[in-house]
C-alpha cells in the first residue's frame, strides 16, 4: 500500500463518517478545530493528507468514530466508552502505527531492505508474517527440521532473494537440491541457525563466507550477512524467514 493509497482510504472512511453524522465538512472543522479553522477538513481532502494525532482525536469525538476505524485498522466505530484523553492517546498511538505499516509495506520496493529495518519490522509485527508488502520479494520461507530430520525445508523463495538470484530459479526443489549438495558442515550450520531461531524465538544473524557448487556445475563464492527470523504460521507451525545481504558481487568459478 503506497502512502497515497493509505491517505485515500482514510479520507474515504472520514467522508462516510461525516455523511453519516449529518454534518457538513465546515461544521465538523469548526467543532474539531475551532471557529477560525472552517476549512480544516476540506483542506485535507484537497491536499490528500492525514491529520495530526490531536486533530484525529478531535474528529473521532465529533463524529463518534474510533481512530482505528478511520485508519482502517479494525471495524470499531464508536468512542463513547472513552474519555477525550484516552481518545487522544489512542489516536496518537494508532496514527504512528498506521504510518509505520504504510512505510514498512513500501520497504524493499526500490532497494533491498537493511538488516536493522527487517528486525524492526519483525518486532513491530509481533513476530508474525503480516504487512509484508514489498519486503517479501527479498525473503525465503523455511520449515525447520523435525526431530528425525536433518535439514531445513524451503517452502517459498522470494522473487528477488539472494537464493533466487544465485540459483536463477524461484522453485523450491532447486533450492533443496542446492542445500543437499552443500558440504555437511555448512548444511549443519544452516540448519542449526534455523532450529535455534525457531526454538528460542530470537533472530539469528551471522556472516557467511560460502563456497558451494551450483546446479550448473560451477562453484559460487560469496560473502553475505544472513538473518533468520522465526515466526508462527497460520496453522501454528514454527517457520523461519531467511534474508541474505551481499557484501559484494558473487564470483562463479568453473
């Protein structure tokens, strides 16, 4: 979701709330901002902008809708159970949260995300695979091995992940074969990182220096940071996200 789309969604919900209140934009502006700001609401629509937290909370009180409803975060539409101070607090928190969601959804569109940005996104989403947006192009999804298994299992490759670019394929069987061809000590380290992340619930960040055979028969040499993020799948399974960021261009040796 681009910021413009987010603003349009907010203004559409605000427009509906104003119409349902039976008030004009001018009347809502005066009640929310004061008699010297009769065009405050109309200006938002003409400029396609979001209000600040204080103005948002005032709009919610005037229109009897919740900040989360106007921001599109849930369907709750009443604030009558909240006093003005709580409405302002909720509006401020949710406005920041909604803007963060919009920004995170844009992350990774033009350039690969940073390690710190990904960790922040993961934490803010409570370690769940939500609001992924364009970040998903750079991430691979794995299932850690079970008690009797010895290797991680790739479930999905990001279209622009390091694995997909290196293998020139988005097919998980190609990645699986590549993993099985790794030297045993390298595969053990990869698997251990995924298992540790899933078992502890903490991210694993390592620097890797890889020399491994490709399906083409050449040897790939590259150095990169590898970030593994644990999360819970919709069915309750423990899964992991893998993100790799190169230090420099990889080398292929015949």
